[in-house]
C-alpha cells in the first residue's frame, strides 16, 4: 500500500520570526511511518518541523504551516491508498501576519487576530465521497480529547467521514509512550494500554491493512 502520513505541529507565523505552534513532537507520525515501511509499504511523510530524523526509505515533504500542509496533502492524496493525519494541525492562524518583524518600541500593545485554518482531514473525507477515484482509500484521523473521549472521537469520525479514529488525551502530547484508543469503522473500541508509540503504530498500521483488504 502507499501511505500518506502527516506529522508534527504546524507553525503559524505572526511575523517573519515568530509563530504560534503546539507541543507536538511528531513522534506518533514518525513511528507510524516507520511501522508502515517495516511492513513493506511505501510512505510519503508530510512533516511540520520536528527534532526527529526521518525514517530511512520514506519520501519526506517538509512543511511549516497548516496551509503548506494542506497544499502538500492535496498534491499527494490522489496516489495514496491510506491517509493518516497524525499531525497536530493548528486550528487558527494569524489573520494578517506582518511582513516585517513587529517592534516593541512605541508603547504598542499588539492584539493578535486569528482566522480558522482549512480542515485537511475533512477535505480528504469529502474528496472520497464526491470522487469515485478516491472511494477505496482508507482515511484515519486522530482526536485529542480531554473529556468524553469516545463520544467526541466518534462524532469526529462521523462528521469527517473517516474509516478509523485514534483517540488519546493531552498526556500523549510530546510523550514517547501513551495510551491509545482505536475505533475502526467496523468494530468496537480497542484500547492499547500504555505502550511505546512504536508498538501502538504497528497495531494501527495492521488495522488499516485489514480495512483496505476488506474493501
Ligand atoms: O477536529 P480536530 O482538530 O480535533 O480533529 C483532529 C484531526 O483532524 C487530526 O487527525 C488532525 O490531524 C486533523 N486536522 C486537520 N486539519 C486541521 C485540524 C485538524 O486535518 N485544520
């Protein structure tokens, strides 16, 4: 299978040197890319900045912002059999970033106006519904929830027309090990007890293979 995997936290620039981002390390997406490669698949890894070394054998597409990640996903989506959106995509971006470095002189108290970013995963789910060429793709999303984990994640899966959702709590951010809950469209919740992201990645990839075979 050809996998398209996103990873890392996007950077939304306020001015040429400052940005808003989040605490994502990129480990989940990189572990998924490694697991898919080990299972013999082809991997394109679209990565926001991380401190990680890209897995050997993956085609790396480096991006910074949500807008750049969206453009890269659009470019590579048609060829993939499975999209896994493991990236922590910023939900908001500065509405009018400054072209020059914002100065503190002059007693200014700047306010930051934000606008929503495009929801990449929602776009992918919709593509599959409107275009027969994309029908057989497997689309997987992540949900980071601090309450009502299963209910919120299931709603996301329905709303965005996904085949599988991986739910976790804020404790998973920037961690090497985490507790994951996986919900494939055709089965009940599977809880993966506290384990290294490498181990849980293997399980996620196996589930995508199973869903792909069943189509
Ligand atoms: O709706 P929420 O942001 O919680 O959904 C999380 C999922 O959606 C993740 O898989 C994330 O990668 C993806 N996402 C996206 N584009 C955004 C925001 C989130 O693809 N702008």
